[in-house]
C-alpha cells in the first residue's frame, strides 16, 4: 500500500536528484513471464529505488540485507515497498541463514506469479567501478525456483548500474540491460549435473554483466581515468559524433578510455605512471586558479570573452528575484539534509541513499509548512496551493541556475587569468594538449 502511495512522489524525487538518467533495453523485463534481474550494487538503496521507479510498470521487488529489518515500523515500511530480507552469515548468523528458506519460498511464489525480482549478484554493496566475483546465491535462487515450480519461461536479465558520481547529488545514472538469458537452455544439463550446471550458469553470467559496466582492472588507475574522462571527453565526442548530454554515449566513451588503460597496464604500465603525473599536475593547477578543464579547451574559445560574460551576468541579475525566492524556499531543507547526512552517514555507499531519503522528507515537510502558513494567513485557501507551486517551480529554477551561475564566474576567472597571467593560461593549454596527445598514443 505504501508503495502505491509514494511511488509518484519517488518518481519526482529521482528525476530531481539526478541530472540525467537512462535505462537501455527496458523491454527486456517488460514481459509477461517471471524475471530475475541480476544487478551489480555500487550504491545501497539508490540502485533498486531508482531502477524500480524508472521501469514501472511492471513493479519490481528486490532482496536486501536482513539485518535492516528491525522489528516494528521499519520492517513494515520495508516490506510495503516490496523489499524481501535475505540473510548472510555475518548479518544473522546461523539463525539468519535458516530464515532464508522462507525468503526463497517467497521468491519462488512471486516468480510463479510472473513477478520481477532484483538480486544483487555480487552479494555486497561497494562503490567501485568494476564487477566483483558473483555469488552462488543467484543460481541457487534461479534453479531453486525452477525446481519448485518448473518455470520453463524464467529468464535472467543482467543489468549494469553506472553512475558518473555515485555519492553526489545531480549526477548521471545509466542502467544498461543486457540480453535475457533463457533458463530453459540449462534445463537438460541441470537434470544430469545440477552443481556443474549452476557453476556453468554463473560462469556465463559474469562476462555478460561485466560488459554492461565500466570495469577498471586495477584500482590504482581510477584517478587517472577520472582525469582523462574530464580532459578528453569533448575531443572524443567530436571525433565520434556523439552527443554530450547522452548518458549512453558517456558510457561508450568511458568504456573506450578504460579499455585503453586496462590494455596499457598489461603492456606498458610505466606510460600510465607518466600520464598520471601529467594529469595530476594539470588538475592541481586548475584547482589553484579555481578553474575547470572546459574553460581551457580551445573549442570553447567562443565563450571566453567579456561579451558572453556580460550577457550571462545580465541573465543572473534579471532572474535574481526568482533565484532568491527559490533559495528562500529550499535552502533550509537542503542545508539540513546535507548536515544530517554528513553527520550520520560514515559509509560512502549509503550517502546518496540518505541524501535522497532525508531530502525527500525535508522538502515535503517544508513545502507543506509553507502551504499551511499561506493558507492560514491568506483570505483564500487557494493561496496556499499557489505558494506551494511557486516554491516548487522556483526551487527547480534555482537548481537549474546554480551550475549556470558557477560557469559564469568560471568564465570571469578565466578571462582575468588570460589578461593578467597569459603565460599561465597558455601553459595550461599546452599541458592539456600534451595529455591528449599522450593518451591518443595509447588508444
């Protein structure tokens, strides 16, 4: 019941929380038969909530750590959202593992009813850009359902979850759905050799999931890859005629970068060390002058003059009343959300989930507070609704204008650097070109 009440608000919250979000091949799970969704798990509750709200209908349920199901209201709320507890030995000991028999029975029943269920195939939540070894819980669940009810039409859909900045507000999110795996293809082999077939299924699933995510072989290359993604993106997109605002094209670009780095690590790791030194020095200089890479990009030269700055500044001045209204209506819930999350959340994998959850509650609370205050003061009750609408619209405008404002001041700082320290600006451009040339030699 709670899910049906809140799902529309959650759709709005998710749309605001992310700058851009896309699900590729959603048709893979929009089928009549039962589906198990095998997903990687970098971002705690955010992964399933963002997925379920964006593919609805159908409704998708998912498994979560059993130790989160405290007795009382917490357990009731989680269950109402379609979350099913699954216990690991470190969560509930042997007693917890015994409860998994009930969990598997529930999953089997749901699959028999042609429901869709997410299982996090790695068995843990960790914020890394790579696929961890898959756990045996996936084949155990899938083949267990087939044993229980003979679900010949059961399919497993591998899903890759890819964030641009997984722990940050206003990042990008790309759900990459692979081709469904028909479990009927394993039926004959499973009857003859169950254990061997389950292992073979897991061996087949892993590479299918791996190709759906950004997989960096060596963690020490993550910083270099982040630098290259920022510096080389515009050049690569122009060369390959990709769209800058397309998250799927972002994935294609990141995949190309990561593949090049992975291959070079195996053949010439010393080249990556030299390149990392270059990118680090370049990024440190940018930070020193409070600049971003796009301001140094020669392709953005048309934006780097005072005419553009004055036009952008004029827009900021004209829109300031709307911006101020949005700020007044949203700053307190935003600040409280940041404060509570930073104080309470120590595990990075849970930060985005808490930002979204606390923020959704705080903004709803303060929006309703403004509504009732206006309704009590104004002679007409419709004024309360008008104030609420104004709060939402100006808050969204404030959210859009904030990066525009930051870019405007970035342009001003760049213009001042060009006029006051031209040698520094030219050195930054030369560093940038040297980095691009060095990386293109690796591709």
